[in-house]
């Protein structure tokens, strides 16, 4: 009971990239860089296993950013042609690359890193891919015309990629859709359809991660505008409960999300965020246990998968290590309590 997992990203060690930064550039290149990324994966596998994490991730050590790590290998995108775009409904204005023609995936994107990760742990393995809606909110479109159409095109190539990764031994493929908490109407109109296209025929478990983002300044400012209760999930959970996605990852710890909203996911496995990624304060195992106890008021224990609220990429490494240890220890408290 309480199979423990992580949302996805973990900090890059200081010898691999500048710490505590999103979009940090690599410290080396070529073969040295590939070797260093592998070393970082080995480090995080060990940390997760020691902490008692049941379903581990490679910490996204191979990619600079959770969306662009996939897009960099996709044809049809002009990386020189930058378009200024207010992404996540104008929460951040950034220069994004532009889709200028039909997109295609000329070769596998993540196979090598997945083969390496799979060979180095016997734990269940999760792999994260950006979701179609979030991709479309992170890249400009000069070809498809409608966001829903571009999302379907990305969903098709994500599906090809996901099938290959599942064949390499990935147990859980998770699509990251922070945009689902911003464009709630689009989720119901085409977002879930795009996810269904992305998971078509997958033999492994499928998940979607929906959060309020990394603990960076732009997100903290946005959260200030959301009022005393964050009820975005309420608009999309009923539709997600009817979807074919098996696991839903949501944020709880230290956030203003009413825990009762997870009761809307009565047919799903629920990844309960019991670790706040927007603070460097490491929660105690007892605090983790308290979050899980409260989740049990709304979700049967056998459907609860304790998790982090979001990725931990921008956190100091020691903080992320401490939070993983507390997650594992908090789950242990609960297992003892319930046995
Ligand atoms: Zn997240």
C-alpha cells in the first residue's frame, strides 16, 4: 500500500549544470556531457532507492527543460525564429521557438536515456513527457492555425515515442500538463482527447501530472491572484475521472487546494502531492503522514500514491534529498499505522 513516487524532475548536481536554476546550461559537452548525465542519473536512483521511493524517475537529468528536452529532436520547429509569447495565460512572457511546418519525429528522442536508467534500477520506473496542451502553450504556431490541431499532431508523435519507451521497460508514462490548471475549458474541449491520442495502445500505466508549477517567482505571484481556495481542479477532475488515463497527479501539500476535490477522482489512482516544492523547508515525516491521513478522508488508501507536488529541479540538492527522505519516512509511518 502507498506506492511512493516523484512528480519527475530532480536538481542537477552542481558539476553537471548551474544549480538552483531552470534552463541552466550544461557545464561540459560531447561525450563528457553524456557521461556526466548518466552519473547524475545513477546518483538520483540511489537517493530515491535509499529514501524508499517505489516508482523512481531519472530526475530528468538528460534534459535542460521538461518541454524543450522533447521538442529539440522534433522536425518542423524553427529554433531561430523566436516569437514572444505570454505562456500559461501571460504568466511568463518568453521568446519561444516557432512551428513552421508539419511536425515529425525523425528518430527516437529518449530511448538511450531510458535504456540506461532501466538497466540501473530494479524499481518500477516512471518516465515523464510533456503533455500536448502544455507543449502547445510553450511554442508558437505558424502552421496549424488551431491549437487543438497542433496538439493532436504532437499527441501522435508523443504516442510513437511513448510506445517505444514502454517497450524498453518503462512502467509508468506520465504526461505533464500544468496548462490544464490554466485553460480549463480547453481541457474539456480537446485537452483530454489529445491525451487519449498520446496514450493510444500503451501497454504500461498512464498518468497525467497537473500542478501549480515550480516554486519560481512568476508562479508565486500567480498563486497570489488565485484567492483563498484554489479550485481549478474542480472544473477538470470530473472529465478526467471519465478519461482513460489511469493515474492523476495533483498538488496538496502547503497549497490552497481543498483536499476534498480529490474525491472527484473516484475511479482513478491518485498521486497525492505530500511534498511542497515551493519552499526550501523540508517537511517532517509526520507532516507527510498528516497529509496522507487527510487524503484518506477523500480517497481509499489503496488508490493513494504518495508523491511530490511537482518537480524539484530548481531546489537546492540537499533540500530535494531531504524531501525525498521525508516522503519515504512519512509513508513508513502510515504503513505501520495501518498494518
Ligand atoms: Zn508540476
